[in-house]
C-alpha cells in the first residue's frame, strides 16, 4: 500500500519478477486504511521520515499502529529504516517485541510479531 501509483506498480513488478511464492496484494491508498482488522499475515514497511523540511516519525507511528491492527495473531511486521530513527524502541512499545534481522552502518531491518 502506498499513496503513489508508481511506487505500487514498481513493488508489484519487483514481486512478480522475483517469483515469490504465495499471494500478495498491491494497493494505492493511505497506509492501511480500509484494510480489515486481523486480516493479514505480513506487512513490509519502509516508512518515510521527512515531512516537507522536518524529520518526523508521525507517519511511521501511524503505519506501525495500522500494521498492529491489521495483523493476525502471529503476523509479522518487517521494517526497513535508518538506524538513527530508533524504530526498535517504538516497535517494542507497540508490539512488546522487536528483533534486529539485519543491519549495516546506516540501515536496520527489524521484525515485530503480533502476539
């Protein structure tokens, strides 16, 4: 889900080109608005942290809470973000857990599981 038609088309093309098994939906929209609660198994997320000239986590927080609402128990939220944003703290607060999956000097990949 993204507000950009181009971003959604790119994500879907990448998914198809890599032959990923299973079912995925690609939608244009605002976060996870309109997605029923407890209806998804996996949310992949790379939230923006700039709003005009400001650095903010407001969009990320909205995306994280939307993911928690839409995930089934045992469902996973995977987040790619800049290391300095401290998303692991927010995920622990919201999900009660956060696992570092991969990282380098600049980026982290985190996973949180809905219990």
